[in-house]
C-alpha cells in the first residue's frame, strides 16, 4: 500500500547494469526549487510524458521498472470511495513503466524519486478509474530500459493498456484507504 512520499523499490539502469534502488514515490525533477512538486508528479500520462517539463528529461534518460504484484484503485460511489486491488490473473509480479530523478536539497542532501507512467484504462479498469498504470509486457521491459532508445514514438507505442483478459480486480477492505495500512491480510 504505497502512498505518495512512501519509499518503494524500483529497478534502474546505471551504465550497463541494473540495480534495485529504494526511492520515494512522487517524482521531484532535479531542477525543482520546492520538493512539494513530488506529490503532484506521481503519475506521468503516456500521451504527454515526452512534452511536460516535469517528466521530459526522465523519459529520455531515466526510465525505471516499478515492480509490484498489484495496485489499488478507488471507485467513487456517492461520498464513499470503494477500494479495489488490481492484479494479473496469474498473481505474479510484473513491471510498471516508471521514471525517476535525483533532486538535491540546498544543504546538499540528495533524494531519488519516481513516478509511474499511466495510460487509458482497459475495459476492466474503466468502470473504476479513468487511468491505469502502464504494465509492460515482458518483451518490452528491455526496450523501456534501453539507453539507446530515445525516440518518443518508439517507446509510446508500447505504453498501452494491459489486456483486460489477463487481469482481475477485486474489492478489498476499506482500511487500505489509509496509507498507514500495510498488513498483508487487508491487501
């Protein structure tokens, strides 16, 4: 149950190697003057990720894989928010397309942060939410991480909705509405 500003592990590329790194959820661009921008930069829309200043440089050279086995979405029903967990049918971990950056505070302390790339929802997610994370097909993970791929169109062709028939969505306990809930029995 990762919430904005929570730490999470992502896979990044440095040189020819990939590393698992702990980063804060909510991308703070390296040029930002105020770190509060991070809570506004949780998700990067696939359609504009190469254009917006907050994401443009990371899209070109700092892409990452956000590894998970599910994510939450909330459906509004009147004043209530009903939480749902979204997983692949095989319940195996998968990679979401992500972007990362390194921001330096005025005292020199560095923070590494990330955002998740989103796209139009598939027909399973659409009744619950108007966006969904880009879940990369395994054959597209290497392309997403490849440093030599810089052309936006090549990458954006792969930033599509994951097939609904390969996913499932289930209602979960409302205690996940609090980011403090981390216990597996509720998730």
